[in-house]
C-alpha cells in the first residue's frame, strides 16, 4: 500500500478500518511474548502499539476476544507501532467486547463531619 505524499490520502482500495482500543496477546511459536494495544482493526489486519521488538515479515499470532487466535505477518514497524496482516480475513461481527461499566452518579456527595463547612463563624468567647 502506498500513500500519495502530497495529500496523505490512502488509496481507494484500502479496507475500511474500525477504530478500537483493546489489548491482545502476541504469540511467537505458541508462546506469549507480550501484549499490544490495538488502535484499529479491519477484516484483513490490525494496527497497534507494542513494547515487544517486532520485525517486518515476522510471523506472529494474536488472541482476539470472540475471534480466537489469528495468525498473521507483520507488514510494517515504526518505533513501537506496527501493522499486522492476517493470514485469512476475520469476521468482525464475531468480535466480543466486554460490556461497558456503568457508573451511577451519586445524587449528593457526602463528606465526613470534619470536612463539612462550619455553621457558626463567631468566635467562641462571643456567644
């Protein structure tokens, strides 16, 4: 894939990516070598950030929740970011994300008495 250097627009045949923030395990020879933060995902690959040294054309696999272990080849590496091209396209509909955690906002905040504002500002000797 090449990008036109003047306007930085990707080619028309580029597969649509889904913006996603999740973590995946990276495997080499069936051993976990690290985790990566996935930044975007498409049926044919993913882009992510990883602290593990990866090399272009290196064969690895990733464990994606809901999809399972997906083998692929590192397409490019720049510093800690990388692109992974899957050996076979995956079904994004099978992707299972954990349910969102809903936080209930309290109706009113309560504080310990020692942190409450004082009601009487008068000096004690002037009652």
